[in-house]
């Protein structure tokens, strides 16, 4: 096989075989193919797309490049959930203890945030002492003992994806739905759960900006899941405005706790309930409405909150350590009207610049900073109304946060 022939084949829009994909991507992992050659191929994939079969084969190559976690020692159905990424997305922190309280095992490997999107591992690490790097044995033991576990993604799962994702990030080849589908589904399948729920974010603060791409991505993710014998549901949900009120690591954990304590009359809580109900419905093979009744019950009777505390303690976290910075900047409106939108992208970028996120992969983050929104979309605004509060520490700047609030 010849790498240039393979690049040329994709450049003219032909379909690559499993063997060709394996040759390129495994070769890249093993340093036998150069990054500039893989970059050229990735760009050709971005432009010309891939057939469903090709995307499934690419996923297979990614999965086979590493280990597949074997969860069969845990009895019953294991579920996993993944969000394609957004701003203020702390749903996993709420959903995982709810699902486990309903008697469904939730085994999840999560990532860190990059750029304006946050990551569950960073949010959990805002709890002092919380251990996110678990060995395989620790992962399985915790799942067995308390019914849920969240750990950072190990290097052994789909290692090609890690290397290719870093290359996509610097070659303008992130936003291609076959590449996104193969990247996400390979990690989810290798993580071992039987059933997978994908929260596919659509909107200005998401990777996917239009409905037609979202639907294509949804369809192929379901096909990939099915072809590996994993029941897969995909929910397309909005990421135009940030999710919930708080953006920033400690702030988001605090908001998740409020939902678990029973504050469920918010759009954010409704999304958590819907996602959790889908997982319980898949895990137990029951209807969505029966699942939702169970979900609401475990919130109302405090089981879910107690499960969260058990989970934090099991992973050595001190829940009383959560803190946000004492230094605040209040942003008030200079206009009156209706709040038509809150631009998730701008809010995410400002939060990152304040120190809550990272520009480069290994940047440190500050768990104590972030943004707390005081108004919701559709609210009436008068002059001097508090729009949001910035929690600042080393970087004391409001940046362009006002531009995020569309008041008409
Ligand atoms: N998240 C991933 O893990 N991979 C992608 O390609 C996009 C989002």
C-alpha cells in the first residue's frame, strides 16, 4: 500500500477500505506515517466525507488500536453517556448519581475541557482531593461497590483517536461528522458499556451548528453503535445559550448539587431529567415515562444526592472544600428590552480567559473562577439589572461579556 495513493483516492472522493484506513491510521500511531500525510487525508475526508461503511470501518480501526474495557464481571446492563461538548454542561454530575440510584450501572470515562468548552474531569477536580485517574481495577471495583464511576480516559482506550484528535485540532479538521462520529463512538465502545446515550449539542456554542449536520451525525452514530452491538440513543439538544446558570468549575459543581437537592424547576434540570430518564429506560428496558417517574422519585427522596456524596467520598473528594473566588465583577445592563439570547460561545470564551478553561492542552485551570448568569433567555430587562457576575482571581477583566447578552 502507498500513502500517497490513499490520499489521492480520498481526494477524488472514492471510498477507502478497512485495510487502507488501518494502514494509514495505525501507521500514524506507530510513527510510520507522517503527520503531514495524515493531515492531507483528514482534510480530504472533511471535504469529501465518508460513506457509512467507511465511517464504521474507521471506528473499528480506532477501537482496535487499544484495549476494550471488559465490564462483564459486573452483573446487569451498564450504561454510558456522552455530550459532544458545550458551555456550562455539567449534566453528567447530575445524571450519574440519579441513574445509579435507580439501580442502573453507570460507567463513564470523561475528558478535560479545551478552549471554550468545559470537561467533566476538570469540574470534578474542583473538589479537593477528588481522584480522577483510576486504574482499571479501581474503576471496576467502584462500579461494583456503588453503581457508578467517573474516571479520566485512560491512554489505552482508542489511542489513535487521541493522536488524531490533537492533529485535527491544529489542521482545521475537527468539524467533520464522520471524524467526530468515529472519534466519539470509538471511545464509548472501547469503554465497555452495553448502552450508550449521546447528547448531541447543536448551536452557536457547540461543534455542530446546523440541524442537517446534527441529523447526519445522529444517524451515523446510531449505525456505528448498532454495528458494534451497543444500543445507542442520540438526543439533539440546544447549545445556543449556556447550559444552566453557572459556567466555571466549582460553580458548575454547586449548580449540579442544587438539582440533586431537589431544585428541578429549571430548563437545566429538565434536560438532566430527560437524559437520565433515557438512560434508566435503556438500562431497565422500561418506558420513558416509567423511567422518568423513578428519576424524579430518587431526586425527591434524596437518594440521588446521597449517592453523589457517596461517589465523591469514594473517589477521595472533600465536598466541603468547594469554593469560588471572593472577588467579583457585576455586569449590569445599559439597555432595556427582552433578553433574546445569551451567546454560549462568548460566555465560554470569557470564562476560559478568566482561567476556568485552557487555551493549550496542558494549561492549568483555576477552579474558583467563572460566570454566574442572573438572567435567562426571554426575561424582561431594565437598565441597571444585574446580567451576570464574574468570579475573578488572577485575571480581572470583563472582556466582551456584554456582547453575549442580546437585548432587543
Ligand atoms: N469530541 C470528541 O471526543 N471527538 C470529536 O471529534 C469531537 C468531540
